[in-house]
C-alpha cells in the first residue's frame, strides 16, 4: 500500500500519525521510516519533521534505521532481566547467527533489546512484529524462530 492510500485510510489529523507510521513501515521491505519518508510525511500531513521524529524515536515499534522483515525484540526491563532475558538474547544470537542490533544476511531477522512489553507476568518475553511471546526457554525460542523461517 502506498503512503497516500495509508493517509487516506487513517486521516490527516495529528492523532493519526502513529497509525500511519506503523502501517507505512509495515509495507516497506526494509521495515523503517527513512529521512525522505519523514520529509514526504511532513508535507502530506502539514506537520514539522521534528514532530514526526519525536514519535519515531519514542515508539519502540518504529525505526529510523533499516531492519529485517521480522524484528525480534527481547525485553530487558527488570522482571524479564531477573527471569533470564540475557540468556534469551544469547539463545537468539546463537540461533540467528547475529549479535544484538544486527540483521541477518538474508534480511529476514533483526535482533534488538527493548523496554517492557507489557506482559511481565510471562517473563522473560519477546516480541516479533506485533506478536508477543512469553515464558521463553530454549525449546520454545527454537520453535518460534523456525515458524518465522518457514513463512
Ligand atoms: S519487564 Fe519484560 S514484559 Fe515487562
């Protein structure tokens, strides 16, 4: 879906900005909002570029850097840290063959640490796209990643 179609779908009010950014990012193969995108959005929505960047840099689902098709975000806030988020990250690094902050060579996965995902009762947790996964262990992580590799 093109940017103009997405804007028409959501509207041109300032409160529509997050939905527009999320939808537009999701339809891009490199999964991020570029500098050129920000300029275009500012023109189309009659907003300042700094207003758009303030939203882009606040929401962890949005990015200003190219990322893989699937962004694997491991929660590293206290409840998840206590329940082993560092170990979850190590398992993911081994499974995907990349370090935190990197993207796989095939452009499929990006691995990131993030703040609380809102499911602390299921710590340790991670999010891939908009999907949350909790109570993670090595077996469960392997199954989840295999499912995404198969898509
Ligand atoms: S601390 Fe990890 S989900 Fe809340």
